[in-house]
C-alpha cells in the first residue's frame, strides 16, 4: 500500500496577515485549497510532545537562498505564526482528506549554506490551556497590588 502525504503551509504575522502560502507536493504548480498555495521545496517535521506536557515543537526546513533568508529573518524577528495542514493525497496528488493540523509560532531558527531551518513552538500554554500564554500585567487587569497585606 502506498501512502501519499503533502503539506499545505500558511505563514502569517501575529496580526493574522497572511504572508506566504506554500505546498510541497505539486512541483511548479499551484494548489487551490482556500487559497493559492505555491510550490516550495520544504519539509515539515511533525509535532512531538513530551510526557511532562511541554510545548509541542515542530520544524520547517527550506533550501537556503536570498528570498527564503529574507522572509525567514522577518518571520524570526516578528514571531510569525505557521499553520501546517498535513493532507492525505491520492495517486494523482489530489487531496483526499486532512490527516492533522499544527499551529505554531516561529521561535528560533537559522541557516547555513544549504538550508534555512525554523523551529515552531506551540501557541498553546500546556499548563493553563490558553492561547497565547498570558501573565497578569497592568495592561490586562489594571492596577496590581504589590503587597500581601490588603485591607478591604
């Protein structure tokens, strides 16, 4: 039995402005699936989690060139969001159904002579089950007491 899998990748800013739509299975073609996904030769390392409930991490690897380095540097600086949809394909590379999806934020990365690598971390806070992880700060909750002796 042959299993054909492809990835639809959406890269967007933290304000949900789409920057790039890529797919990695139809060479020199565009795939229409809620948007026009251009071909890019990339790999997606599936999401892996630990028993401790750490953030789920995944990775993207692209060939290194001027264009890729330019947007990858911007993605690192601005903390872009990557949405990967892993699709089951038939023998003609048509989408049969989605297998799973992953949403992560670009948190680290770099490049060498041949590849650009981006690490994605889950936007889900494992301990509090919220998106994104939030802390109690004055801008969110108002004035915060800094003493334990509060009289009402």
